């Protein structure tokens, strides 16, 4: 729930702005003459898209942060339970094998 405002901002502002930039890039790229203004604008869009990719990745990572913590906790508990039941090799048994 705490990321809902970020997701709304993504859907209502960042994503439409990204589409607008991509459309402008495509239009400029189709021009037969690539003057200084077109080249500079395309370069600026390319740099901005790199920034947007990083931001989208960070947002996506934050969406799965709680899931990652839950998985990590579950795995830790599972390892502990298996060890308590004698179903895994403990450090001492591993050392004896070597």
C-alpha cells in the first residue's frame, strides 16, 4: 500500500511522458536531414531514457522488497528447522567428512 502513490505517479505522469519522448524521438529519427537541433534533442532523449530506466528499476525493486524479505525469512526458518530435525549436515558433520 505504501507504494501506491508512486505507482499512480508512474502511470499518470512518468509513463505518458516516456511515451511522448519516444514518439518525438521516432519522429526526429525519421527526418532525412539530421541537423544539430535534431541530434541534440535525440541525445537528450537517450540520456533521459537511461535515467527513466534506472528509476523504473528502482520502483520495481521497491515493489518486491517485502516479498524478498519474506522469502529470505522463510528460507532461514526452513534451514533452521531442517537442521533441528537432523535432516541437514551441521558444521561439525561437514568437517568430519573432509
